[in-house]
């Protein structure tokens, strides 16, 4: 499998553990890690593996160029000043999609994007024959993402749940479909990253008159594009992410695996009490059990709703 991650050096310990777990569960994995040029030597030193390749993010698009293009659209909004500190977040999304499109078009091979702060703990089915296995979660549903995607893609699937599962997968045919949709917003230019920046940042500034921080998601864009290409039921995939305050113990991980959880996300860079020094602290049991009970309840009740809503959607006509 081909797995792409976009990362800063702070995620190196997580990437090393994740790499080990992927290689336990799957054979013949190739990792492509997009990172700043200044950190390439450190990544090479810390992660020694012949099947891990490091790509300079500047080779896709320099942040200064990304920022210039973005602000050519954002300067017309009332949130121009407010969004500036958030541009690095949008930048890493462009890097992921650009690398994915370039790689799949050139190699004609499947690709997985996997969040650099997330560790796989149990096997996930990423592909089904010539299609991706469309995964989803009932834990999130951010309408701002879908408004942006509706503008970019021209329409949304007749039914969907969130694709914010910390990963996404795509096949060559699905990439071709996505590129064709994107090309309807702006004619393709040579530099894929610049082309994507124009489309996505123009879409954000056009659709959203008010700022709310998160107005686009690469996972939601790919997930909804895939569903437009081949409408089917999204498989529920669950992981533990929100409100963790330390690294899980082996016993806690074993409990998650027994209960069907597939990954753990350590959001250690966020500016809050839980995230601070998360990677050097042990996850407290009280918080772990509270999170687990809440997550299991969500999975059961919202999962039932998902199955029912999908069944109902089969009787709805496709529009557009």
C-alpha cells in the first residue's frame, strides 16, 4: 500500500509507532512523508526504513506562494486578518491533496492519506476491488465543510456522514473523477498545488461570509467526491481522538481493539491543558473510561440512525 502523511518534526514518535503497526498488519507498505526541507535530515535520522520516502513540501508549493494566492481571494473578506494564523492549517491540506493527485496520476496506483498524529491499532479495509472502501464516522458533522464542497464539486451526495476518520483512500479512477470535477471550477495548470490553492481558497472566500476557523476539509472533499463517483453505504470506523490527556497504556489499547476501535489520534499540538505534554504523560483511566462510554453510546445510537438514513436514501432520486 502507498500511504502519504504531511507532518512536522513533532510527530516523529507517532509516525514511528504507526509505521511499526502498519507493517505488522499489512505487507509491502510504502510511506511518503511530506515535511519541511529544514527537517528532512532529522526525519531521515529518526526514521530509518528503505520503504519510507521524504518529500520536501516546498517542492509541491512554498508556503509564501500558497499564502500569496490565498490572500488574493481572502483580502475581499471581512475575516482577512483573523484567518492569517490559520493559513498553515489550510496549507497542509493542499499539500496532501496535491501529492495524492500527482502520485496517483503518475503511478496509476491506489493511495491512502493518513493523519500524522494518528496511530493504527487494528486492521482497516481500505479498498474493495476497483473502489476505495468508503468509511465514515457519526462523531462529527461540520456544515461549513459541506457548503464549501457543494460549491467545489457542484453538488453533494444524496446521503452521507462525515469522512473525518483521520484517513482517506482513493483509486486512480476516483482521482480522475475528482480532477474532472475540480477542472470545472478552474482549468488545470501545470502546478497542481497552485491550481488547488486557487480553487479551494476562492471557494472558501466565496461561500463563507463569516469566519469559523474550519471551512474546508481534505477528507470531506475526497470522501464526498468518491460518493458522487460511486454512491454506496459508508462503513462506520471508530477511533479515539477527542479529549485524550496522555498516551494510552497497552491494556487500554487492548480494550479498544476488543471493542472494535481502529486508531488513536494524539492531538498533542493543540493549545489546551489536555494536549500539553500529552506524549510524555500516561492517559488517566477515569478520563479514558468516560470517553469510552460516551463513544460507545454514540456508535450505537448514531450508528443505528446511519443505517436507517442510508436505507431511506436509496428511495430518493439523484439530483444534478
